[in-house]
């Protein structure tokens, strides 16, 4: 099976990020999609150990193959491996910045196949050069640049097949590349499957995607296939579930994100929303001290991080009667205040963490290069905390005005106070969670995705109802009562029925 051969020790400075597709079935599936024909000139721009070259040779077609890699070791090994193959030319080049023959405009390839490096470290100087070669592109991520460069080198009507992180299909940072591909090429298929096909490799991407692209302007009626597979067998055998979607329709979507589960009333609600969370609330990320072990304390009830965090000294916690909001910090001995971190508990999360808010610590947060004294105009305001990352369903909880929120939380601050109860209920609802996962299927709930949530505002009577139920519930929770599933379900049902009507309208428009 596949494995990581040679990434450098310091992950964030790893320039290769090489994960090798040595699984023969996977290679042969990708080569089948590539469908090379006799006489084709093929390119492998990140050849590594040559798995795809082997796959091309196994087709028994008469092909001319060019293999490129910028690693001396890889190129030496490739030279040795293919010394007897006169149809294979191995070049030691940086595919992204090479000049000379490789980038002679007249030189194009009929077929390009690649497993490009993901997230390879780019030196700062190189980023400047890359920015000039690839304007509008996200140059910190190598795979996108590999796709862009490959498409530059693909012959008219030629085909390229890539294996990539699935996040390419919806990540905000790749929107320029998605637009280019959708506007100028014809996408045949995108197969999505778990990254477990790279066993032992923890590179943080939940899923992978094999995308097949023809260098041909898309026909306005072109349908592309998006397929979801649970495992390699399903991928290879053509199984799994799939949707045919109009390529052209993706251009109409915000940030040109692919509707991974096809179009549904929910995607329609997201795409056509007249009001979004970002229109009625500020969504911002919280503070990072730069050295949490030094500046955070855990409450006595908080058993997490025993080794890293000291327990808070009750004498040093600012009492609510002495509290006043200050962005300069306190000069008193009592200088620790509550801070919300992460999620996991809906509506009211008990105080588990305290932050050092002494004048000296605050000076440090403002000046230290590692800390993030960000969005400080939202400190000490009542709001809603939503965890930035969540593997399961996320929960939203109140941020009180004597609290702070850290960078693991997106703080949501309604523009009008009468929206608070409804928004806290909405952000805890099942429908909110489903919509958010349609906007971004990964575990990432960052502010830019939350802002896009479609909002259906209740009538003013219902807004008051939400406010009163939520504020009574918060009082109850604050007094020490346990979670009340009945109250939470009634709030969830109220949000559900509000959205059910809007979803029904979307369905009718879809059918009509
Ligand atoms: C992910 S590995 C893929 C190897 C092979 N295609 C496979 O799937 O097993 C990526 C390869 O790209 C090479 N590479 C990384 N950045 C490169 C660049 N800018 N130009 C050329 N090769 C590069 C690395 O040295 C590595 O061998």
C-alpha cells in the first residue's frame, strides 16, 4: 500500500510534502481515467518514485513520457529506473518556476497525470516569484499551483488527472483556481474518498479527490459527475453514490464551491439567501495569548491539560462586582477573568478557563509576535461562541460581557439585541448544522463559513418568544440546573419549523 517516504522532520518547513500513490489499483484507476492514446506526449510533473510512469507503461501504448521532479534523489533514481526506456525523459526541474524549454509556450502535453505535493513549504522569496507567475492564486499551497501550471501546459483537448485534497472543491482560498477551471475547461468527474488510502499518513486532510479535466471550453449543458466512495474498492469498481451536476451552475454559486451532494432545497436556500448571518451579526475570531501555558488557568472542575495548565487561584479571579471592561488590563492582584474556549456544551458552557488580564499580560498580548490581540472591539461584549473546529455537531454558547473568547471560538455578535435568543437557538439547531456542513463539509467552522449561513428571521412575536425562552433557560443554567432537553428540543423545533417553510419553497422552485 501507500506510505510516506521522505518528508522532512519539520513539518511546516517541508518543501516536498511527498505522499506516494504506490497503490497499483489506485494508479491504474487514474491511468484509466487519463485514457492515453498511441503517440500521446505525457507529463508527470511531480514524478517522485515514478508510480504513474509505471502505470502509463503498463498500458502498452506507444507513449512519449516526460518525468519531472526537483529532488535530486528522486531524479537520480528515476534515471536509473528508466535507463532502458528510450521513450522516457527525466528532468530535474522545479515545475512551478522552471524557465527554458519546459516553459516554451509551444510545448504542450496531451496527457498530464499527477499526485502533486500538498501544502509544501515555499520559501518567502519563492512565494514572491510564484505570486508573479500565478497572480490571484494561493501560493502557500503547492497542489493548486501544480494544477494551474499543468493546465498551462495541457494541449487543446488534452486531459489531466490529479489526486488532491478534497478541500479543493470548496476551500475559500482556492476559489480563483476553481473559477478558472470551471470557466475554461471541461470537468469530467470528481471522485471523493477517505484519505485512509495513504495509511500511516496524518496530513490532516479528511478526504481526497481524483479529478479528471479536459482542456476544452465547457459546453453550457455539460454535466460533471461527483462520486462519493467509502473505500478504494468502491472507487475502483465504479461504486459509491454519485450526482450529476451542471458544471456551468457552479459558476453561479458563492466562491464557485462544488455542491458535493448535488443540489437540494438546502443548497438552494444557501445559494439564494437574501439574508445571511454575516448581514445581521459580526462573526470574529478571538484572542490568542501566544503562550497559553503561561497565561491561562483552568478552573478546579476542569480536568483538561493538567500538565500544561495551573489551576486558577480563586483570590486572583476578578469578582463580578469589581469587574469593569478594560483593554489595558488590571493593575490589581485579582486579574484573571473567564475566557470561553472551544465548544461541546450548548447554551451555557461553565467557566472552565481564565486568562491573565493584568496590565503586564495585556501589554504582552498586544506586542508579542506569537500572540493575537485580534478583534478587540468585540472583547467584553455579550455574544455567542461557536467552536472553530468540531468533529461532530457543534454547539453554541453564550459569551458574557465580563468574559473573553479565544481563537478556538468564533464570536458572533448580533447587530440588534433582540436577535440574541433566536440566533443562540438557531446556532444550536440541527438545521444550522446541516446548512453549515453543506457550506463547508470539513470540520472547519471558521467565521467566513458561518457568515454565509442563510437566515430566516422569525416574526417579531416569535423573536420575543425566542428571547424569553432562551434568557429564562440561561438564568436556569446559571443557577446550576442541568441541561434541559425539553427546552432545547422546543427551541430546535421552533427553528426547524421556521426553516421547513423556506425549504419547502426552495423545493417548489426547484420542481417548478
Ligand atoms: C507527492 S510526491 C508524488 C510522487 C509520485 N507522483 C507518487 O504519486 O507517488 C510529490 C513529488 O513532487 C516533487 N516536487 C515537489 N515540489 C516540486 C516542484 N516544485 N517541482 C518538481 N517536483 C516537485 C517531490 O520531490 C516529490 O517527489
